[in-house]
C-alpha cells in the first residue's frame, strides 16, 4: 500500500517522515542550544554566551537536517514525456522565422558540434540548413 503523500513547499513528503524529521531537528537543536546556553552563561559574559549558544543551536539544526536526509529518502517520481508532438524540422523552421538563419552547423567549433550531436540536433540542423540553401538557390 502506497503511503499518503503531501505537498509541502513544492516538495512531495510522507507525513510520517515529515514529523520524524521535525522531531529529529528539534530533538538535536533545542537541547544543543539550551545546554550550550547554560554552559556559556556559567562562564561569564551572558550576551556573548547567548550568541555562541545560538550558533551551536544552528549547527544542531544542520546536523538534524543531515540525519533526516540520510534516514528519509526522497519520494519524488519524475516522469518525462514528449509534450510537443511537432517534429524537429517544424520547430527549427519556426526558430529560423523568428531569429533568422542558423547557419551551417558543420562550421561550428568541434566542441560545440560534439555538444549539438550529444543533444541529437546536429543532423536536424544540417538538414534544415541544406533545405534553406536549396530554397534560396531556387528563388534566384
């Protein structure tokens, strides 16, 4: 049975883990603050002691967050899908209409060509460039 999940600050959480995380954070940070406040108050300057105690309490919050992060794994489910059903050439045509000719991708630096190939766009850019070159040649 899948646990009921909640949306908190644009994140998906299990309510039991959320309560556990809060308990861990409070259970570490508050005692760390109170104990260090008593310790520094007994040593002399109370104002400085309160500042140091607050700093130790913040460190306790960070330690609690790390422990919670280790104990309770993310609940996110990432689903990827193609939301645009148009083909690449149609999209490239729209980009060319809006911004102008993209040029020949074979003239790009090798590192850039490699990146465009990794994205799977190199062949589509070459086809688009050659089609545009033929259209210009046919207009004259």
